[in-house]
C-alpha cells in the first residue's frame, strides 16, 4: 500500500475542485474520508487556495498557481528518485 504525501493530497483536492465540486464529489474523487476533507478544505480555504461558491468548493487563482508548483515538485521528485535507483 502506498501512502500519499501531504502535497499529493492537496494537489488532488485542488485539481478536483477546479470547476467547483460538492464536498461529496471531492471526497470521492480525491479518495478522502469526511474527516480528512474537512481538515484539508478548511486549511485550504483559510490560505485562500479554495473558496465556497454556491455551496461548492472551487479552486482559486492562487490554488491554480499552487497546482503548477506542486506538479513541478512532483516531477523533480520522480526524476531524482529515478536517478537514485540507478546506482
């Protein structure tokens, strides 16, 4: 079993919420429990990465920028890991 990192969970939530999603849809799509979604979505809202729009959660412009940064970080991590395994 592989566990997702904090950044992977945040990226999953922000990517899923790009067009605005209900909490139920986010839980299902991001594969999170209700408790996990509450914790992450609350923190992401306070940090202005998510916003509530018509009872749905939507990724803000700041959240969209964060997705790009998290994607780059993932690519760097995969690249370094690949080179570490070659030894």
